[in-house]
C-alpha cells in the first residue's frame, strides 16, 4: 500500500518542476516542496524522532512552512498534529500535551505564539524553525527544548523516507469535546488511503488541475486538498486569508478547476451577490462538506459554476474526511426539486452507512434514526480515551461486517430517491462554519469564567433554515461582568467557540427535573 | 458635477457613519470594549469581526441606508476596512 509519504516522493519523481503549492505569492515545485520536507524529515530521523510511534506537531496557518511540516511528518512516517495559530496558547498546549508530541515545526508567522505555547510544555521537544537562521530570543528562557534552525537541518536525502505500514498514524486531529477538553482522533494511513483511492477514482484529477485550499490544517478536509492534489500532480492554491470570505476573484485569476469548501463560504458569496451566472467558469468540480448545504445555495452555485459537477460530501473526522457523497443533478429543475437541505447521498465504495432507530432496529425508508458509519475509513477510536471509544465506536446490534463502526450522533433518514438525508443532531453538538462545537465544552469554559454553575450556551442566532450562525451564552445576574467572562473565554476557546453575546438572567429557568430549561432561554433571545 | 461629487461624498459619509455605529454595537453586544478602529483598520485582521459578522454588518447597513453593496467595488485581498466598505455601497 502506498502511504502519504510515498505520494510526495512519487510527486517529486513524476512532476519535479511542476507547481505543487502556491501560498502567499510564493510558488513551490514538487521538487522544492519535497526537498524542504526531506530536510526536516531527515533531521527527525537523525534525532530518532521519526517513525510511527512519534508525533510531530505543526504550528502554522496554511503557509509554506506549515505545509512543509505536514509533508515532513508524512515522509518521516510520523503522524502530524496540526496546531492552529488562531487558537489560544492554553488550548494549543493542552493538545500538544495530550498528543504526546515529540517535535514541533513552526512557520514564520507563528513565532510569538510558539513562545507562549512552549513555555507551557514541560515535555522536551525538538523545535524546528526552518525559516529562521537563529532561534528567537524567547528560546533562551526555555532550556528544556532543543531549537533547530535552517542551518541545523539535514541535507535533503530521500533515501529511507516514505513507506510505512497501513496501521501507521497519518495525522492526529483534536475536535471539540463535551467534557470540556478537546478529544483526539488518530487517523491511520489505511484510513486516509482508502478515502483518497475513492476520491481519485471519483474525480479523476490530472496534473493540469488547480485546487483551492481554503481549510485550516486543523480541519481534516485540508488532507483532501493536499493529497488528492499531490497524488494527481496538480497545483494547490492557498486562498489568502483576506480573500477567504469571498474567493471568487482568486478562483478566476488563477483559473482554478477544483473547488472544496464549507457551504458557509458559498453562502457568504451568494449573499454578497458574487455568484452571478457563469461567475466561476473554470471550475470542473465543486465540492462542499463540513456542514449542511442549503439547496438554494447549491442552485445559485450550480449557475455560477456551470461547467462543474457539484457534490455534497459528508463525514466526521472519525470516518476520515468524507464517507458519503451526493452528486447534484445537472438539470437546474431537478436541483430545485431536492429537499431544502441537500441530501448526503450514499457511502463511498467499500464503506457502509446504516440508520438505526431508537429501538435498535434498522430504519426503513422514510423513518429516521441515528447514522452509523462502517468500513475501512473508520478510525479505531479516540486517542487515549478507551471509555469514549467503547461508547462511540460501537456497531449496530445486527452488524457482523465490517469490523469497525462509528455512531455519529447525527440524525438521518433513508430516502429511496436521494439516499441519506441529514436531519440534525441527537445531542448538543453544533456546526459553525464547518467547525464542530460541543456546547457543553463552551459551558465548561463559561462556568470557569463566570465562577458560577448556572451557565448555558445555545446555538443562536439561527438563519432562515434554522442553521446556527453563532453561540449565545447565559449566566446568572450575579456573575462576573460579561466583558470579563468573554475575555476569559477568548483565552481558552478557539474564536468560533466564543459566544458573541451574553445574556444575564435574573431567574434561572429550570424544567420539571430541575435541569436548565434551554427552550426558555432561547425564548429570551427572540 | 460639483453637486454630484458633494452628494457622493455625503452619501459615503452616511454609510461610513452607519458602518461605525454597527461595528460599535456589534462589539458592545459581544461584551467587548471597542478598540481604536480607524477607518483604514483591516476589520478581519484586527479581529473586530469574522466573515459572518462582516456579512451581517453589510446587510445591516444596506437596510439602514437603503443602498446596495456592490462587491465588484472592493478587492477583499487588499483588506476590508470601513473606508473600503463605504466606497462599495452604491
């Protein structure tokens, strides 16, 4: 079986001088990308920090340095652990500690944050600063870590890099956790190669294709961007942060052919009237994933990108990138007849999906239940959390094959016409701009910040289809002032998890069981 | 011609003021002290609003001022400032 590292080595061999990556106006060829990554990987090998038992964190935001870090981990057969520089240092330190990382690659823009992060980590790390000629001043205060700059790296020798086994870790991602701490999922080479094989077969990318790159590395959809592109010999174009909310002009200027984003980006472009008919003629594939895709957005998009096939993909991190897909019909009238939320379709080849009703019986057509996913894309479980793994990675009662299943917590229905239809959540998890948010995790942060037990977080406001646009918090009237509460939340939560409004409640509403009455709280916002 | 230029400038000022008011209210409801926002500050980079917040801001000003936002008049890659946004309302 090929590995992600092999894809890179093959790319350097087959497509050496073609563009592999374009970011911040800088172009890297396949040869340059692999040589840069090989210098880091070779240094990891020399320090005995390479191999499947090791994990390499990458602190960076869609930069050349961050992509090189990912490629280095793949070449070194270690799992990469992406750290998002937009997240607070405290959360990054929690993830780095929980992931038991051995090394950290820092991109040029994340220097200052890296100092704050490393000061919180006692575990000695090899810290790579490949863009620097000497360590920053703050490094002197952190003698527990080894700092390696450009001149300290190994020569770019490819021998001994790549390869590996199917059960080697590819990447370890952390998502919001209902207990108040993020939970990790180790996705193995076999999981991700199963997805890439399906995607490659489905989309048939070529070396002439040009891919959008809109996802942060902490979002597993970025793995699709990178490795589907690099497997095909195509060019990956990082949409600059400033253009991320409205990337139409960027797509036109660079003649991009593959689009992949959360539906929120398309929604914003549509609301800003940027999706005029034929506005995106270069696209031949338009893929959406990460949250519900409203039909009206799909309709507008299909007109704006008339030469592309539009697909709605679905998949939690636990089932590797995307595991079901729905292809929209080419005929606009047929799109107009779809449900208000575009279906999530059918499982990719070799994968399975079952809808199980509350009594444990499989749902018949038209009935709804919890969506279970099975197959080679399903991960083994949560990182260092056997309790949660047993709870969530359990098969439906009547399942014999495949061996691995994941209970998604998503409500779904099987439709004869459209396959699977996503209906919402069975718990309090929400999606904001494609990010998974467990509202209980926000409440844990609020409780600490407000120094009171009576706190609540709800998805509010909602858009016209009932999809969340943000989080609203509630605290009791005698709590600390709202500004202090939100400042404390900002110090521990990623920006998308910070409530945008705090209501102070004089009389805390409870239901008959004495529990917080969320419906009553919601009414206060209306 | 002079009159048209004066009218245009005045309309931009109205929009600019509406944008300033909307940003301040947004920050206030989020329990945040308003940082020093210059008309030339990049709203996304200084963390004043995210993309959803920016969209809400634009829609609010469209409603308040009765003007349409024309995305063709702004290059998002140059940065989203209050001044650039004001110039994109027609």
